[in-house]
């Protein structure tokens, strides 16, 4: 179900979320670019729809206080593949989302771009990546993570072989910081992106096609991703 940019307010959004729980085999919900602030109802929706695979809340508003209940819903969900929380004004609450990665066994794509993730919150990401064995694509583009956490994220790629791409562009990194991140990632440097010059566009497009746009031609996806 795609309801992107439909000017949906909280009242209508609540009705949609509550009614969707009763639809059999419901899997994809795109509520991007609306006027929603329904953290509690979103968490309940995630918990009550075990068949959910793709959820996009891009461009809505999620309060940091509501991240706890959303993170709890994510932590044990068995089928959710892609969660898009980009440009939702999350800051400190993001650490709870990253914490949920330690116990979630299904999520393969997490998009957190365009938020206000600080260095202190960014420091929680490497801990999660050392434990998580499912995530393939982590989008951290345009945050305030800073050099120290990005370097630690790069280090984890030596041990985490599942990650296909982590996008760390536009996170207050100097040219020296970017170079250090690549050095720390060693042979895995192609799987972390810190500027626009090293990004492998075919891989990025394949990941976005598979997850962000709910593109379901798995044969095409596998062909693209296996060649890079």
C-alpha cells in the first residue's frame, strides 16, 4: 500500500494503521512525506502485522521519546526487511533503534539519513554491527555522526561480512578522516562510502531497488549485487 505524499494527518493515519492490521498477508506500507507523528500507533502496527516486510516513514516526525516503543517492536519482528526512517527528525532516540539491531533477526535495510544523529549516538552503531548478522544496507547519509564513530564503523567491516554498503557521506568528515576510514576498513573499504567519489553506484542502485523501492525482481537484484 503506497500512500506517499497524500497529506495524511494523524487522525487519518491512525485509521489506516489500525485497519491495516486486519488485512491478510499485508507486507508493504509507504507513508512517506505526510504529516504523521504517530509513534505509538506505528509501533503497535509493526507488532500486530507479522507479515510486514517494508515500512517507510520518510519525511514524517518521530519524537525521540517514541523511539523506545518503535525499537521494541523492531527488536523481535521476524519478517521486516526494510525500515525507512529518513528525515524523521530523530536524534537521541536513534540509539534505541540501533540497539534493536542486536536482537532483530530479519532487518536487511535500515535508512536513517537526514536526521540529527550525534557522535554519542553514532558510537552505538559499531556495537550493533558486531552482533547483527542480517543487515546489508545501512544509510547514515547527512547526519552529525562525526569522524570517531565513522572510523569505528569502518573497523567493524573487517568482521561483519554481511554488510554490502554503509553510506556515511556528509557526516562532518575531513579529507583526512575519510582516508583513515578507508584504511581502517582495509580490504572492506569498498563497502563503506564517505564521499561521492568512491561510491559504487551499481551496488547502491541494486540495494535501493531491492529495499527502498520494494523492487521484487530478486533474480535481477542478485545478478547486480553478485558482480561487485
